């Protein structure tokens, strides 16, 4: 195979053409992963009666007389942690998205749910099915942040706390599986963390320090030596977060160059001798994210994206 030498651009090309050590599952096509999760029955906290109630909410049926969406926040939070993908994805997340629209949850209820979910992402990293609670907390927080971006209410301190929470989660999650099987569906923690970072990057009150922190969170997802090969489309979700930061034009050239040095460091280290699967995983994760970011920035005509693309080109050809 091609050995690492010359420019970082050559290293990226070499990484792209290097032989695979093991077969890699292709990224799914069609519907987004969270919408395409298996409908197989799994152990769930839902009774048949409550499942029917939530199915009605998912279908857009009005709440029963006297009922309020706010009163179901705790049960909604439980659904978002359920190991059953039909309860977690189909009911929990889809109903949340519906209820984040006008006429759904009140601002107070959204804030309470937000704080509960942030605490979930900061909890102990327990192996196994516990990942669904953490990962879908991040996904739900991305939806809550998207709502906030449309009609901003958070002050600078609240936004700063949300950025810090997202960056911390991106840097500490170790269960980074994508599709976990028919019984439990998608975990996809890296993709969900990237979504959360992306929407935070769009907040109108974001400042330069927050933008740099979000880029640090991106690096923590893909350039951290966690040893997990991300191969379920996470690179495109990460690239979307990078693009969102770039469009804001809040990070100067020196800041972009420092971040790119962190992202490129695993690739620049060259082929591991003797071969180390964990090192290789980090190299591929960083390479995939940067290649996807290159494409995303190339098709973006904003001045911020153009400036970030110029720094990426320069870093790749040094």
C-alpha cells in the first residue's frame, strides 16, 4: 500500500485508497437512520394502552379533553430512553418533534425537558442499553435547540451552558455503535452529538469562544482515540456541524488552523507499524470527516464557508 509521505493531501488520498482491514458495513440509504429503525417488538416500558395513546399523538390526533402535552413530559423522557426502537424513535422522538411546534409543549416544559436530558448526557457512561438514553438525549436536545434557534429565548449564559454540555458529551461518550440490531435499532451517539453541535452553532447569540468550543467538540468525536470506527454516515453529520460553524465566520484563521492541526494529527501520524486497529480507526474517522467537510464547504457560497475551505485547503497541502 502507499506509505505516508509528502503532503497531508497525499496522506488523505492514501487513507482513502488503503486496503480495508475488515469489511465495513455500508451506510444505509433512503430514510434517515432514526426513521428507518426496525419495527421489531422489543421489551418496552409501555403498556398496550399507553402505546395506543402515544400512537395517537404521533398521528396528530388531538389530546383528550383536559389533557396537556406538558403533563406527559416525564413519560416522553422515558420513551426517549426506551430500548425498543418503536417506542424510542417512532413514538418518543417523533412526538417530541411534533410537540416542539407551536401549540405543543410550553416554554417551561421544554426547558424542564432540556435540563433533564442534559443531565442524562452527563451521567455515568454505562455499557449496554444505557447508551440509548444518552444518545437520544443528544438527539432530542438537537431538536430542542433547533426550536430555540427559530425563536431565541436563551441568554448568553444558558447558551454557553448548552455548548459546554454538548462538547462534554462529544468528548466522553465511548459507546459509539451505529446500528445495534433489529431488537434495539440505532444508537448513533456520534451522529446525534454532531446534530446537537450543529444546531448550537446556528444560535444567533453564539460568540467566537462558543464557536471554537463547538469545533473542539467535533474534534472530540472524530479525532479522539476512542478506537471506534465510525462507518454509519457519521462523517456527513459531523461535516454539517463544521459547515454550520464556518458559516458564522466567528473563528479567525489562527483558530481554524489550530483546530485543523488537531483534526489532521491522526492522519499525519501515518500508517501504524505494527498495525493498530484503534489508531487506524481514528485516522479514518478524522479523514472521513475532513473529506465530507471539504465537500460541504465547497458547495456553500457563504463567505465564512469560503474562508474555512481556504484554511482546509492550505492545511491539506502543506
